């Protein structure tokens, strides 16, 4: 009996030793796997618990990203609150990734603000699936139809709004003034009329004025949403601000398409007047109704695209215009060259056409240079990895938030003197645009999620600026020094400034 007990004891001891050894081997195996996996992930600075790297970015996040790029390379890892985040920087890395791996980053992160607003079913913020692809296909077709260069209706809108802007500037009689409000009204009116049709006295239209007012709420909405998106527990610490945020969500849900409902009553499928009509026609063409179709797209989602158009096409165009006017006031020699080209190629008294853009390479180069040196969306919109992927040997896990540092492309050493304002850099010795350099201005991003309204924005900015310079001379008020360090909010925009405008 004692022998059997001894044998059992020895057997149990062997089993115990084997279990301990197996556990130790498992721990070592998983430790090695974790270390190897960790080494594959992008490097990055240490952040703080809970909040991550948010406190370190300050008021000049691009400067901090530039520092991190120097320390850790083109691909580095941060944490924005609850979200693990990768920033991809550098001309070669950004362009190569967007060109060859775009589908891997074609989703948007499911931020609380967007989920609450439209359930991630919009055009701008959504996942990457068949529903989105059909939505984008339809939106692109509508933009080509309503916003194409051969569409006289939109060009008439450009002309009318440009003339109003010129008249408003000249009405200041050369005295210093802040151009922001006038620019906002012009750009807001253009995108509104693209969406809902041309109006006789658009600035007196209550529906238009309400949309302009809502834009301020829209800016506040996304500013507030940023906090609760990355630090959701703030809702318990800041209940008053969170409830205000929820009120803004309700405001947008209730205000959505109020004026669109009235416009739809006069819809004629044979006579599309504006983008809303284009979307209604698409509903007929693709048999899209109130119920989700086979890919989940609904009529309401298509009509809501007006909000995407307005949200994307208003603030960014206005900010670009504000930067442009300041640069023209500062750089009189550049202004003179643009005016001389317009005079010679178009004429002082001829009505401009969007098609004239192709005959004005120096004017186009100047606009490109303004967009390059002062990118209004320097980090683009946030992406999300759709699957596990490697970039420059760095492992990026599915679901990671990814930002493409577009400003790093436009401020890369590739340009030689990236922070100098020099439109001539885009022209060859014959005065023609250099395609390679044009393609390196990523103001509208690139890849699958590039800006769908790029064509309209380019035409709008060209027409407004060319018309202003055809008729006006812009200069700085006496003894004024401009600050070209901008501010970050919904877009990157210049600090408040004044200019003087005189007739040519």
C-alpha cells in the first residue's frame, strides 16, 4: 500500500512539474510573441494614461507631428484618448500608401458624434462597404452633371456671386475691413445654390440664412464632438456640455432637409435643376426607396448628401479664400502677375469663364501655392484600417484610427524651400504647369476617400479669385504686419486680419 501511495505521489509530482513547465513555456511563448508583435507596431512617444497624447499636441499640432516624424520616422503611433492612432507622414510614404493601399484605410472611425448623427450612413463619414461605394458613385455622377464645366446654371451662380463680392469689396471705398463675413456669404451662397437651386435674392432667403446660421452650430458641434469622441467618460464629468452636445445632435436631425421637403414638391425628372434633383433622379434610376435596398442604401441617405456637400464645400472654400486674399495683399508682385495674365489672356472687361482656368497657368499656379503653403485640412479626415496591414514594415492593426499628414507632403523638402511663397515653382521654363508638382498638392486628399467635390471647389475658388483680381487691387492697411500662423478648428484658417480694396 505504501509503495502504491509513493508511486501516486511521484506521478502527481511529475504531472505537477509538467504543468509548471508547460505554463512557463506558454508564458515565454506568448511573451516572445507579444514582444515581436510590439516591435512590428509603429514606434511612438509615451503618452499619459487615459488621455494619451492629447495634452502634448498644444495649439500647433503640425509642429508636434513634424517633431515626432523626425524622431520616429514617417509612421508613428499615438493614442487619442480611447483610440489607438497611427499618423502617416512624408511625401513618399503618404502618396505610396494612398496610391497602393488605399482600400486598407478606406473606412472612417465610428466616433460617437457621427454614430449619433447619422448612424455612420453618410457620404463623408461611413464604413467602407457596398452601400458606401454606391452612394459615392451616385454623388460623383450628380456632381459631374450639376457641377460640370458645361453646366451654365452653376457658372451663372459663380458669376453672380463673384460680382456681388467685387461690389461689396469696392463699397468699402479703400478703407480697411475684415473680408471674412463677405467671403463666407459668397462661398455659402454658391454651395447652397448648387444643392438647392439658383435664387434671385439668395441673401434674403430665410432658408439660406438659416443654413448659414446652422453652419456656426455645425462648427461648434464638431468641436464639442471631438472631446466626447476620444474621451467618452467626459459626459459624466461635464454633463452640462454633454447635454448641449446632444441638443446640437437633435437640432441637426430636426433641421435636416426642412427646405428640401418643399423643393421636392416641384421635382421634374426631365429637368434636373440642382444636386437635390440629381439625387431624386438617382433614386428613380437605382430603384432606391425609403426601405434599404440590397446594399442598405435609402432615399433619405441620398437626400442627406446635401448636408455632406454643404459641410465639406463651405468652410474649406471660405478658409482657402481668406488665405488667398491675405497672400495677395502681402505679395503685391504676385498679384500684379496674376492680373497681367488675366488682362492678356482673357481681357479686363470680358466676363470670365471656368474654362479660362486652363489658359491661366500662373493664376492656377498661385492658387496651388496658396493651397500648398496653407493647407486648410492639413491632416485630412480620420481614416480607419479595414484590416491588418503593414506600412513601411510597421504593423497597423484592423480598427486603428489613421491620419494621413497631408501637410507633411506639401511641406516636404521635395519643394526645396517649402515654407516660402513661390508660385513659380509649379511652372516650367515655358510657363506651363508641371504635372508632377500639381499632383503633390493633396488639398483634397487622394485614394478611395478623396474629396468627391474637388472639381466644384477648384472651379469656385478660381472664379471668385480671378474675378476679384480682374476688377480690384488688394493691399494691406498702412503699418500692418500680417501673421501667417493660422488657427486650427474645423479647418486651418488665418487669424482675423484686414485689407484694403481699390478699383483697378
